[in-house]
DNA sequence: CGGCACAATGTAACCGGTTTCATGAAACCG
DNA sequence: CGGTTTCATGAAACCGGTTACATTGTGCCG
C-alpha cells in the first residue's frame, strides 16, 4: 500500500499537491490533477484514514451507542433492525461509517465516562443513541460533553443534541379514535414503563382522545408492562376482571402477550375483546386474526436520524424540538 | 484533551516512558508507573486511537461487511439482530469495536474493491461477513487480499478466512426424523435458494435421513423459495396438489407463508398437514398452533464469530473447516 | 576494583496525512 | 515597462502516538 509520499514522488510533485488533489481539487491545475489521479489509480493509492483523522480530527465515523451488555437493560426490540439498516444505509450514502462503540473499560465497567471516552479516543464525529429510556448517566455524559447526538425515542436537549421519535401522542389518539369508531365503551389500556417518554406520550394521546369523546379512562383500566411479551400477558390478566371490550396495548409485543391471555380466558378476538397495538412489528401481521396496530415508520426513523446527524456535522444547530415522524393506523382482524 | 507530550511534561518523564506505562507497564519502574497513572487520571489523558493506529497499523476495530444497499440482495433476516447483538457484546468484551463499513465509492459504487478499500483505509483488523450466499465479488476480494475474515453461513476458504454455521445438515436430519417419528409418509419440502450453502445442506441432511429410513424424496415434492414469507406461500401452493401430510420448510419465514397457504386451502395444521420450520425466529412461537422448528443458536453464532476473529487476530491460523453449531428440535403445535 | 550485564529511561525517527506560509511565474494594470 | 495580483506549487511544521537504539546508573562477578 503506497503512501502519499510514494505517490508524490512518482508524480514528481510534492505531497501537498497530492493532498490537494483529493481534498480541494479545484485549486490544483487540471493537468497535474489528471496526472496525479491517473497515477493514484495505477498504484492503488488509498488515503490512510487514521492519518487523516489524526490531522483533521474528523473521522467520518458516526458512533452508535447501544449498550447490549446483558447486565444492563439495553434495548432489544424487533424493530431495531429495521431502524439500524435504514440508519446504516443513509449514513453509507454520505460516506459515513457507523461504529458500534464498545464501552471503554479503562475507568471501570460502569464508569459514567465509558461512552464518552470511546468517542473521544476515536474522534467519532457524532453519535446516535439507542436507549430504552433508562437515562443512563453514561449517555448524559455525551450530551454534557457536547458531542453531537441524535437520540432515538429519548428526549434529550442540549446545544448539540436532538432527538427523533414517532408521533407517539398522535398514535395514541389514532388508537383511541379507532376504538371509539368501532363503538367500544369499556376501554382499557396496557402502557409501557410509565417513566419512559414514548409510553407517557402514547398514553397521553390516547387519554386525550377519549376525553374529547366524553369518556374517561379509570386508573384501574390502566396496566403497565415493560414492552415485552410476558408483561403484556400479565397486564392483560390484571385487566380481564374489568371486562373491557377493547384494549390498547402500547406495543405490539405486549399486545401479542395480551392476546394470549385473552384466548386463555376463553374469549374471542375481536368478538369479545378487540385489541390494538403499536409499532407494527413483523408478527403483527402474522398472528391471527391479524393485529390492528399503529405503525411506526421504522425506516423513516433510521433515515431521519442519519439526516439529523449529518446536518449537525455540517454545522446546523441541533433542533430544540424532536423530529417527529407520523404514525399510521393499520387495520387488521383484531378490531 | 491532553496529549502524551503534555502528560510527559507534567510527569517530568519522556513520552516514551508514558507510552510504555500504557503498553508495556512491566518494563517501567513501579514508582514512575504509579506517578504517570495518577497524573493521567488527574488530567484525563486518553490515548488517541488514530495516532496509535497510524503507528501500529492495528485499529482494534473489526469490520462488519453487510451490504444493506437496497439495490442489492443484502441479507435481512429477523434473527440477524440476535447474532449482531451477541457479536457486538463478545467483541466489546475484548475491547474491540465493530465498524459497520460503508462501501467505498471512490472506485465506483459496484467496484469489486468497495469493501477492501474501506477495510484498508481504516486499518480494520479483521472482518465479519454477513451475506446471503450471493458470493459477491467484493466479498471475495477480501478473501483474496488475505484480510482475516469470518463468514456467517457462507463457505469461504483461504489462509485467513473461516466460517461459522449451524449444523444445517444435522438440522435437516432432525426435521426428517421428527416427521418420520410422527408417522408421516407423504413428505414434501420447501428449500431455500438451491445454490446457497445452508439450503443445500439442510436439504441434503433431510434427504439423507429419509433415505436411511427407506423413503425417497421425489423432485416433485421439492419446491424452493427465497427464504422469505411470500415465497413459502407460493411454494406451498405448488406442493398442495401432491397432498403431502407433512412439510419441512427450510426457514421459518417460509414456513409461516406455507401455513397461510395451507389454511387458505381449508386444511388444518397439524391434523391434515404437519409443518416444521428452521431457524426458530420469534414468530415461530407466536403463530398458532406454534411452529415446530429446528432452532439455530443465534447467540452462539454471534459469539463464535467473535471468538474466531479474535483467535485469528491473536495469530491462530484460520480453521479450514467451518465452526459448526448444534441445532435443536423445538416441538410445538404444528406437528 | 575493573568489567559487564541489566534495568530504567531518554532521544529521535517514523507512521501518513493536512495546512500554513513562502516562493516563483504568469497575468494584469496604468 | 515596473509593480501588483493571482495562481500553482513546494517546504516544513504539526497531529499524537510507537519503537529502535542510545545512554545512564546500578549491582554482581571474578
């Protein structure tokens, strides 16, 4: 692998000129430019990114902060893959690489610095944060250090930090309106962890739409889960004694768990109980009779995250308000 | 952020000594070592990885080659996320970062060099390849260039290249044996793309077990799909006229599609047709009556890939034979 | 006590780029 | 035609580490 010096020598020019050919081609004469480019292709010259990063402090890498340590409540969710693929594709299109950061252990495995240190050591240009609402101090350290951040489904604010989210409140309204339209009166809901932003928003939207329609949502008609299937099953068991005719589960996984509880109780969907979920993960379409749900635009989220980080890297200020993507009602057999 | 020079100055030692404190601590006297470490903690010194990479040509980064470009048949599969999480966790535990490589576009978007160039520019130590059996020439370029490679479900050989796979043939046998045990005689199968290694192995194992049991698998009882749901549906439609009593679908997604076709034909599962899948993705447990399937150890695959690449980075030769992980029969309602 | 091995440290070259500043030649101006 | 811009390029410092080699000060040996 030839270096810039080697290439410069073969072209009979200085390294500065070669460097210019690749970085500011407009200021080098067409003749030399051609010559250098041809020779570069011939010898297979590739600029060394480490050297470039060292000199410029820009790495063309976006960090992904996603703590998959099994001791921590790292977020695993079936739709993350869709987001990740979209994110990676959109970044690739800009020539940016996505670095899945290993937490830095030099200050201890639980250090508040574990992400920040990794980011700084690698001169990562910005980060995308996938977290489950746990407000990990190590994530906050990034915000405090003013690393350009884009958080998914997490409300962070700071001069260099913005977030991307679905219109959770609007989705909650969509769900409520749909159940109202279907003529339901005894309506219950299974929410996510109450202290997480998406869960709170979905519930707020849902409740607001019910209120506007002149109904109220009793506390006893609210059960909460942890997004995952088993918690939906358990929550539904708690709700069954209230004999609702319709349930809004704030996540599809929980909805599927709830459906199981409903079946086990000998009730039919949607005849005895209608159910609507949120997310539109793959199983929603597959589990009979098909789960009506509020779809999130997963690809849109990934793409928006990429756009947001790219904009910040180009110098735009971080939008103070979250970028909100529309949700859509997908009607299937469960309502 | 302080540099090594700064730290050396404050400690009253040379940069070489500081460097040794972090790289070969055993050859520096305990006194200075302590002093340097204390001072490093005090000023928040972090070694710059780009500089280190530049000097050593080791980056502590493993590349992930996974072409998600929508124009290409990049592999998307529900279980990839599990593999990815396991891979990332296992690498993180070794202090290695996972770099999702953006294809290098400097030689054109379809260049055979697009991954290799990215790998070389970033001095990536090794790569993990996720591909769908398409034998992309750009992937082969990595093998040819003798980059340390670990391929998932892809049979590559080379002095620096090994692969990780489930025991697909064994899994195929498991499926056949299970159907035989259940007393089925009219058995059909839906395979993956015939030119892919996992599909071929699963079919081979399946057929072998049938043969050993004194049965044959007629060509007309074999339909192939592309792993995804719709193709399973279509394949099953083709098989229905053969009125099989049991079907082995070489992937769960296709199995779910097949189940749909079976239902639409007014047949019951498992009473009229039993079906067994492969993979054990999340939906398998959720789609009624529960899909019996041959489970792959997704976490094991990710972990094994990490171990394999780590071993190669430490100097071990690439195992010529693939690392094969056991599969397991998961019995549910569909058989 | 001279010579030697060894442990601890320093000096300086090097990794491969970017960028500031200087330089020389050509173009432009009155 | 002399002086000033402008353009293309080169020289050299710099980014922040690693490491081969040189240097120094011990302790040990015969």
